[in-house]
C-alpha cells in the first residue's frame, strides 16, 4: 500500500468569535490515499467544511486560524508553508469544488475564460493552447458541444452544467487531490447521479485522490472507499465504507442510520437522535455526544479513546455498539 | 437580523459612540441654549462690530456687533429642529409611497416611482430654491423645501426593502393565513423596513442641515436676524478677509453637527444592517 | 365521508416572461400545463419532481393562493374559483401551509407566541386569554415548551423553528395541510424528528397532507400515494407500494434509480439519464420527456399522451402503456 497523499494529523482550527474562541476542528486526523475517495460525513456545523478550508488554508482571516496539528501533502507539511508557496499548491496540486456552482463562478466572465485563467496560473501555456485545453476539459467532464459552450457565461448554463464546469476548472491543472464540498447537494437527483458517475469515472481514469464532504450517506455509499464521521469538530468514527454501513459502531453513526427513511422498507417509525447538536461554546466535558446518547454513562465525561472495531475500523467511544 | 438586542453592539461601535457624543453635546447646548447664551443673540451693538475672539466674546462679534457665541448656541436649536422636521417631512410620505409602490407593484409601482424619478432629477438645491421662491423665504418654508426634496430617497429605500421582504416566506405566510394587505404592510413589512429607514434618517439629518445652510447661505432660508448657521455663513462671507471668524465659527458648527450625524448614522448602519455598507 | 377532499381539474398556470419585444414574441412559462388529480381525506398525497417541474406552483394553485390561468379546484364540492374574498378567507381556515425554509418563514421581529397566535387574531377567534391558552397548547403539541412563547425566532434552532411553523399551521384546526418540502432544509437527524411529528399530528388530528418533496426516501416513508411531475405535467400517480416496486413511466424509473442508496454493495446498475431538464418556456412538443427518454417512439414527439388510468388507481402519461388516439383516426 502506497503512502497517503494527504496525511492530516491532530489538525485543530479555532475561530475567534464575539463570545469567545470556538474550536471548529478538534484534533482531526485523516488520511487520503492515491486513487481513493475519502468521505467526510456529518451534519451542518460539524466542522467538515472548515476542515477542507483548513487544508487549503482558505480560512477567513483574521477570525480563523489553524492552531495545531500538521497536514502532510506528499510528505511535506503545508500548515506552515509561506503563502506564496501555498498558492502554487492551491488549484494546482490540491483543488477544491464547492457546493453552489453559481456563486463559485464569476458571472461576468465566460466559463472558458475562467478555465483558461486557472490553467495559465499554474501551467506555462499561451492563450491559444490554454483554450484548447479548456475545451478538452469541458469535453472530459461530459459537456456536449464544448467548442460552443466554452464561450458561454455561467448564467446560460444549467446547475448541472455549471458544476461540471467547476469540476473542469478544478481538474484543469491535473491535481493530485480534489476536495469536493457538498458538490451535488444543490443539484437535482438525476443530475446528481450524472455528476457522481462522472466523478467516479474520472477518478478511475486519472487516478486522482478525493476527499468528498457531504451530509448525504447515500452519496457516500456510491462514491467513497473510506468514510470518516464528524460531530462537533471531532472525528467519531472511521472505517471502510462497507464496514461502516453494515456495522456502524459509534452511537452517533448508528443514530444517523436510524434517522434515515429506508427505501423499499416497511413503514417503521423513524428513530431519530433525541435533542440537538450542542453549541460549540458549551460542549460537555469528554465525549460531546453523551447528552444525546443512549449508551452514555459517567465514564463518558472523560475523553473517549479510539476503540478498534475491526480492520481499519475505529470509533472514538467508551461504549461502541457491537 | 433579529430583534432590538443590538444596543450593546451600538456602544461598542466607535463611530456610533463618537457621533452620539457630538450629537448629545449639541443637543444639550441647544436645549440649555437660553441659559448658556452670555448675550442676547439678536441685540445689535454697533460699537462692538467685527471684534475678534476675546475673553469677553470667545467667538468674536459679527457685523452688527452681536456675540457670535450666543448666536451659534441659539442656532443649534434651529439646526436640530431643521434636521428633525425636514426628515419627518421626507420620511413620512416617502415611506408610505415606498410601501405602496413596492408592495402593490405594477401600475402603482410605475406611477409612484416615475414621479419620484422626476423629483429626483432636479438637483436638490434647485428644487429647494424653487420652492422657497414660490412660498416666501423663511425658516418654515426652508424645512418644507428640504423635506420635500428628499422624499424620493426614502421612497426608494423603502421600496427596495419591501421588494426583498415580499420574497420572504413569513410575509407570504400572513396572506396564506387569511391576513389582509393592511395587516401585512403594517405589522410585518414596515417593522422590517425600519433599519434602513433609521439609518438613512440619521444621515439625512446631516444632509438636511447642510441643505438648509446652503439655502440660508443663498439668502433663501432663515431671514435675518434669525441666527441660523447658514445665514450666518452668508453674512460672514463679505468679511472673510478682514474678519474670518464671523464665517468660521458657524461653519465649524455646521461641520461638527453634520459630522456627528454622519458618524452616528454610519455606526448605526454597521450595527443594524451591514449589508447596506455599499458606497 | 366525501371521497375526495380536494380535486383539481385541468389546472394550467402560465406566467408571462418579461422580455423586451413586441407582444407577438412574448414568451410564456408553462409552469403547470394541464394537471388533474384528486386527494382523498386522511391520506398523505406525495408530489415529487425535480426543480422546475412545477410542483411548488401546483401546490399554490391547489390551495388557491394563486389563481390558475385555467382549470378548476374543488374543495369538497365547492369550486374555489367561485369563492369571493370572504369565502376564500374562510377556506384558509381549512387548508394551511408548512414551508420549506424555517428561517424565512417566521418574522424575526415577532415573538414566537405572537406568530402562532396570529392566525387566531386574523380570524377573530377567541378572547386574548383563550388565544394564549391555545398557543400554549400548540407549543406543547409540537414538542416545545409553553414558556418559550416570549422568545424570538433567532433563539431557536432550525428544527425548532420548523416546529413553530407547524404550530402556526395547526392553529386554525385545518383539515388539509400543504407541506412544501417541509424537511429539506433540515439536518438528517432533525428531519427524522419532524417527520415523526408530522405523522403523529396526522393521526391525532385526522389531517390530510399534500406532501411536496424531491427526496424520494422521505416520500416513500410518509406518503400513501405518489404523483410524479415533469415540466408542469403529471407523468405517473400510484399507490406508494406499487410505485416504488415497479414504476411505470420512464422518467419515474430514472428518478428512482438515480437516488443514491445507502448500501455500498447495491449494484451500481443505474440508469443515468442524459441531458438537462429543458426549460418550461419552450417545452418539447408531444410528450415533454421524449428527448431524454430511453424508450421513445416516433409518436411521442407528435402527440401529448393523456394522463390515463391504466390499472385501478394507477395513472400514467406514456404511450408504452396505451395507444395514442391518433392511431384510431
């Protein structure tokens, strides 16, 4: 097994807010291997987007800061890299696509222009060659009639097309890692299927590693090889995708699965997780899930250890589900 | 953006605090005016014409020998009144027109906004001159003129708020519950329009004072011997070479008051609705 | 009991598109293009489709929030088109709405108790004291505490706000509730809480729901019958079991196969639908789905298939299941 291309260990990111410092990412450790998709799953506010932004050092300044841990990209720590060097990596070696394709694309420039801009930033190419490359990328992501579409403006394209353009832009410099933050959440389900299919194909064709951030467990099942579950800024469970779906161990993960209406099932009443996510300013000591957990006891007031559940399957819990 | 629990924020905003300090200072001066004035602001004393600042007359005397400090103090009351009344005259009809135009749309919107456009096409000062020329030039008419001129601005602001509020589900919901248009407008749309109105009104007071001063400067505003700061500036213009203090002090007073309103308005806007921070 | 509580007949909603140019070239958005359906009392009627299919518009027409360009809506046996303002206001007591976005559905400057009370005030029901009591009741029914009535919406989480929206919808004791994507904006664990609540309320108060959603799993869980919309038209309507086991219309099949399944080992034998959803301004002729349909036949681009009952209580608009009328001529 080759070395991971992205190795995050004990990453901690804090935000300064009016009501005090908030730890949005708390000692998170993740690895992404080449040609593999890691799913980062959690509900809103769990810190998954902040983790992605931390990797690319795109945190809003001055409020957000990485306060601990290291991020090794191909063995090199990029947390302390000077901004100039980081810019060479961003969009080039590690690229990112976001949830809302309309707000990520500049409405006053054609899509071709934006892709060319991305290409010329990182690769030495004259404008003509870059444009040819842009057309090639559009075709790669399955946009019909790319020679014509390359001069279209974002508003002339549908949501699915725009997201494909985003993917084309992200791929234009042949990155080794792509971070996709909820790439299909804003899309219709048939278009989502197209985009996920595309991403799977591309990954197979060009051997790219991907970190896919989502709240949708169905998407995870379709695209990821490994999954990490996040809650209040911490990873609570990590496993291969098959393991996680058939033998979830952390009570939060179990609760998530019970909250989902099952397809093709009898109409059982859903068993939602009681209560709501605690505010990051008022987390209980130890395990942050204990107040909602059906298995918690006094021991949970201490930081739970990583329990080994199976091969490559870990859960941060005192009482993981068997 | 929610309820009014933002007073704490207001006091933490330096611009708002500085502005408030200035306004409060001038307000106090205005209210305590008659007790603070060392001399009668209207009484001429021909023997003391154009005296420079001294211990007797800290701001000096003007061309008729009147104490400028007393006149400036007295003028504070007038200027604040101008600010308040002019803004009221703009705000009330402007808000109403904006509400109707934004809410009912189509013909109502077109009719109202085109008339507002026409009104706005006139340079404010020209319009004010026009109005005061038709009615006789005095302080009351100045306030009416300045007020009238700014009606379209409020109409526009309110209309734009209303248009975006119409998209909000809670506004539509009242209709779905069976509520009448009046209920929707008065209890749901209007209260949510208030932040930009308040901000603009505060900044508008500064603008009104400036406009009144300009009119006064042109001789169309308050008539002598009323100690309105703009009129005082006008008087002082002739003596700028030999006795600059006659114009300088009223000018500084105008500057200070407008600055106070602007600082407070900016701070208020930052606190209430940062999205307005455009220009 | 009346066999249908709400019935729509050939509903059409066309919006003019504001473009410059002469009237001859003025374009029209065919948001709803001829829909007929009937909702049975006590059922949960699901309406699914992707963005732009017109489901939200149809929902608004069904409750007569907007007047249709053509077609009629009957509440029990009354034609809503004949209702004057007073009768329509009375109708609002019978049919209420739960919205998608709990953040914009509540007035940020109104305390929650006042929000829930407002429908009672509008319809002049009860004295102030009686209304306060009812608000307290409603808060409890939706799982919140009566002492929270003085708080403002921003003090509540998304899921709690949605509960407040539900409480407000229940205030007038409606018989019918239009739920327009009521859980789409909520996190998974909160979605489950609200879905359970909606089911409880339906059983407790004998409600009928028209449930609009794009999420097929949620619809499968809560709905009794499912109707699928595409570009302003209904393409299939069936009982939930039959629909999910064996959808008939090719679009419905594609929709069901496209939805991600939470099982990594499920066969990735998916039917990926090519192309984009065409614009409702210039829908394709004949069957609006034919350009993307893997089973299209020549007649599909010529004549629009009627929405027809092909099995008992199973409706489809597709020539795979019946012959076009033109053939008979």
